[in-house]
C-alpha cells in the first residue's frame, strides 16, 4: 500500500544513533517497523503502517531533551512501556503526566527522547 501523499505531510525522519543495528532492532521489536537497505547501503525504516520512512544517522547528537518531540501512536502505552524497557529503552516520563491524554516518553538506545500516544477509547 502506498503512503498518503500531500502537501505538508511529515514523510521522513533522520534519527541519531550510536549503533544503527541496535536502533533498527529496537524499533522493529518494539513497534514493528520494517528495516531495509537503501541503494547507498544505509539502513532505512518504514513505520508499521507505511506512512513514514527514515534512516538512522551516526555522528549527530541525540535529541536527549525534548525540543522537537514526536510521538509514536500505539494501541496501548502501558504494554509499549513494557516492550521499550525489555528491549533496552528507558522510560523518562510515565503515563499520567499529560492527563487526560494517554502518553509517556522514553529514551531509545541512541539516546533520543520520543513520545508514546494512545488514542482514547
């Protein structure tokens, strides 16, 4: 299925990493992102619904403190927190800090702080 194309759509992310294989494995196991090799040999990803793609990059500082902060939509923030920790991530903001929204924030293996978001029932 092709992604939705449109003016203003976020389509590509370059994520700082210290170990590309480790970051690729983390996002695959926690979120189901698909990894692939680009024509230049670098490792790229597609999100679980095929709407956003990107790559991991070396030599850039991680987004360790929220400045620009993006959120990954999940079915269950609580279950995803367990998966994040099980695969080497760290929870930096637990569920409840943004109530009534269901969110949390984690630090990935590359040091980036990313948000989790659950659509209310």
